[in-house]
């Protein structure tokens, strides 16, 4: 997570992908949250390619146009929590000697040189200590996230051109985990599958933290469900060589998660329970999975935006 300010004004979540923009603003309603504003807008092909912005001015204009067309309430705030492209990020859990948080932050920077595939002066690096289940352990698990500075700076430039004030940037998988994983659920060990239009994101979540992320091609005429399952199996095997906590379920989101019988197919092929994730699980009462303005099926493509919108809400634990 890259934070730029310490103040906490009203914010909205902005999910930027290669072909679309999705915006969500939540507001407090008594002791819970409700939907204030939302919007989805297409962007021209080629404006962003594999997460890399090719036309900053065109993208800024597309964002400004989308801001004027939000549903429900007019979006008045310009403070935003925005996504960064998963395919440009490096996310991994590393092991460090147990030490005080202040010392750990410094030590992580030097240790990250052994893992991040780019010179550290070329990336923005962030880290988060994962709570230890064994307080007597001499090792600490730390989640590190690194993105090229030129990618982050390009997104920052676009948002400023669009009149927005980014309070924080977050990789898509972090936002998806916040949206789909029930707060306070400590036993969750899940594969989060984001089925988008141009890529399928795979995020391995266990022990209250992401463990690592990857991506495979999106389902298409040339990339079948069988090929998707085979690719996921390879990543599951890789996970099992690195982690002791078994993955016991898969949660699906994204625009293509609604393909007929896909959860059932993946359950059979992966030998774990696969189901559609609920992006409202930390927002709506447990008995509800949709709201009048957005059906449950449609809400699956808003998972990243909802997770971003939850980032600074006091009712949401940060993941």
C-alpha cells in the first residue's frame, strides 16, 4: 500500500483495468455501510496495455467523463483510493528474524533485494508484518509488495490530470481480498480468482494475508476452461511447495465469473470447493448478497472497486 497523506476525508474506490473503469463510493448508515455512488465506463482499447498507460491524456479525459456519470448520488469528493495493475506488481511473503516493528521495516528493505526482480531504486516498496500465530517463534512472516516507479508515477500523473487526489494506491489483489474475505475469519485459506476481460488474476490468501499472486490468460475462444484449470493447478502445486497451510476453497469474482457452471467445473478439476465470492460480505448484513441498484451477478465485476472503497472505512479491517 502506498499512502500519500495522513488525513482521512471521504474517499471512493477507483478500479482501473485495460478496458474499463469502475468506481464505488460507500457511506456510513447507522452502524453499517451502504452504497452512495457507482459507475462503470469503458475505455478505448490501446489506452492501457498490460497495465501500462499508453495515453495519459486520453485516460484522464475518460476518468473525468466517468466522474460526471455516476449513478445514485453525485460524486463530490475527489479523494480516491485507486488500483494499480496486478501484472506489474511483485507480491510475496518472506521470512525474517523476529524483531521490533521499527527495526523490521528497515531490515525488510535490505532483505527485499534478494526477492524483488528489479533494482530497489527503481521500485516503490511496501511491507506488512503478518501476525504470528506462535508468539515464541524466532521468525516473522512479512508481506512485501513492489511496483516499478515509472508505472506508479504514470497512474499518479493521470489521476492528477483528471482532478483527483489519490490518498493511496493498492494492488488489485489486496482490494479483492478485502472485499471477499469475511472480516474476522481467521481460518480462511483461499484462492481468489478474478476472471477479467484480458487476464485472470490468481491470489493465494492464508493466515490473514496474501501469500503470492500471479495471472494467466483470460477465458476466451482460444483459452478454454480446461486450459484455465490446468494453469490454476500448476499455481496450486507451486503454492504447496512453499506453504504448509492447504488451500481449502476458491472464491471467484470478475466479469467472467458468471459463466455457466464454472464454479462446479473448477470444483471438480481442482478438487477444492469453488464458489462465487460475495463482494458485499463486509458491507451488507449477512442475509443479503445484493442491492436494488446492482445485482449479485453484476457486483462480481465490482469486487476490486468495493475493496478499494472499504480501505479507509472504520468498519473494515485492513488486509
